[in-house]
């Protein structure tokens, strides 16, 4: 596997094999594409009973939908589910990783807890498991470029067909 650089990302977009919409030219960096936080989020519902970590556990059973209208205060130690504004459609021979941007990581914002991998053939908006590991509240705003998608060329082809195929919300 090899990381795609700016020119290779441009080629993949121009041929239509890779689709990222909406996308501004300046979102494409030297070896990644900046993605923005959409205005839809899910927040954990209050409760004190433990959440079971099992194959059949549904995150939506423990979270509630919300919107970022102006600003959302992410408290220290809190986790929410965000979603990118951009819809990404990957060809079967590209995969990627969502990475936080260092300017926000230095403030304590984690963009993905552990699920950064974007599967080949995936199509949808990217869900972000956002956590505040700082000792201060972070103020989140929709439309900010909070993460970057690093693209890699895979050896062979595959297509994601799991439970989150064509996801459109957090």
C-alpha cells in the first residue's frame, strides 16, 4: 500500500473513481483531504447503568440525536458522535484513515476513538467518534475542518458491505 499524494488524489477525483462532495480545491493537501464537521451529532444519554460491550450492542440505544446550532460545548472526558459534511465514495482499490488535525489534537480533541479505517468501496459520510481529553471544555462548530482523510492504494480490490454501508448520519 502507498499513500496518495496531492496529484494522485486529484487524478482519482478527476476520473470520478473517488468522489468527495462537497469539496473545495483547498481541502486537498500534500497527502490528505481535509474533511469538515457537519451539524448533526449524537450525544450520550444520561444514565448510570453500564453499557454492555457486545456484538449486538447498538450505539443508537445509548445516544440521542442533536444539532450544532452555533456552538456545541464538548465537556472534558465527554465523547460524541459527529459526522462529516462530505460524502465520500471510495473505489474498490482505495482505502483510507481518518486522522485528526494537529492544531485541534493539541487542544485535546480526539477525532476518532479507535475506528479510523475507511474501507475500500465505502460510500457515505464519515462518522467521527469525537472525545475531549483536555481539562477544559472545547467549543465545536459545524463547518470546521476537524480531520483529514489519508488515502492509500490497496493491493487488490475489496468492497465494504457491512452494517454501516451508505451511512448518512452519526
